[in-house]
């Protein structure tokens, strides 16, 4: 099957031997992934939402690399970034120690949420809500969420929770002639996000620390520290950046995500009568924006109660 016929991805070269795997909007990968030739071996970054997308990614990665990948990476604990891990049996999967701990502790709960009846109920409710919305922005937002549930429905009964089986805390240089560094700067999008940086090529795979054109999810995040992490990533001066969702970008994608987070913090701290900040206007009215405002408000209240 030619690379451009992948059911779930569109592949884009970002450096010699390095490819972004951009999730197709009608596919079941949901998140972007990446493939990198390390010299002595090959790497896959994030496995997607389903075992099927994981197998598809593994197949095309093998064609791009000319051999089976030798290592995989899970950027964080959200379902759309790791449920394809089961397709990578026998391949070491790296992630942060905290991500592994959380996935082991929540495995039963996650599988319960992936039961067919549960997913069908969620889809029915989301479709009902979508049909009541008048704005195209709101409907598009719910369509993205619906695609996540449709992806899960496509594989009900075949999911397994496969956390990273190799862990690091803050920094790891992967073996191979091509320098490839896994890093974690702490609690940003989730409690311990990992990203991949190829310093000589100035290519960075960001996971959901950076997203382009879709709402970032703030439900598990620390927006203040996330902004600090983005400042550090920007100082690394990546020239090509593969976001967790959306097209390949550069420093502009970092700035847009940071502006969004700053805007959310400003909106939560302001009077309800104050208009939303300029940084949020292109997302104004979307369902996810409302959820993010609620999440950040709860985050701020929890911080205050522990101060």
C-alpha cells in the first residue's frame, strides 16, 4: 500500500529520514505521530488512538525506515496517544515514569470507559448536543470529539492498556548515530509530558504541549507551568515542530498555544462581564473553550486551597 493510501495518516518529510504522521480527519488515529531513523534503529513517536491505527503506523514506519522500528515513545497518558501501543508488541516503549504509574493505576477504569454500551451512549449524547448547536464552530468542535468516540467504537473488545515499559524522568538520549533526546519538563498538558527533540535537524515532536487549529485540552493541565515549558521549548529554537494535533508548524505554533493558555488564565481571573481576551477569539463559542474555562477555574481554586 503506498504511503499516501494510509487509512489513518498522511506522511510528511520534516528532515532527511524524519517524517511527521499527520492524523487524517476521517481516520481513527486522532493524534499526530512521528517516524525517525536513528541510524542504528528507528523510532515511532505516539501510536494513535486504536490498535488498527497502531498497526497501520507500524507498517508504514517499517516502509519508511526500511526495517522494523526498534523503539517507540508515548508522549503522555491520554487515550489518543497510546491506545495503539498494543500493536508494538516486542518493541520497547519509552515514556515518563509518572505516565506509566498513572496508566497502571487507571487501567481498569480506562477499559470500563471503552465498553461498547458506554461509548454508544456517549456518541448518542454528543450527536444530540451537536444537533442543537447553531454555530458551525460549535458543531465542528463536537464533530472532533465524536470522531474520538467513533474511533474507540471501531475497536471495542480489542483494546488493552499497554503503558510504556521503559521510563525516564527528565532527559534521555536515545542510542544511535542521530542524536535524539527525550525530555520532560514536568506538569504541563498532563502530569509528565514527554517530547522528542532532534537537535541537529532542529525538529521537535511536541505531543499535546503544542496543538494547531484545535482546542488544547486543559482538564489535566497546569496552565502556568505549561507556559513556562513552552518558553523553554521556544528557546530550543525548533525549525520544524510536529504538534499533537494539526499541521506541522514552527515557533509560531508554540506562541499560539502559549497565547491561548495566557488568555485562558486571564479570562478565569477577570470579571464575568469582561470580554474574552483576543488570544481566544478564534475559538470563541466552542464547547471545548467552555470546558477549558471550567477546568482552569477548578485548577485555580485547588491551588488556592493548598496555598
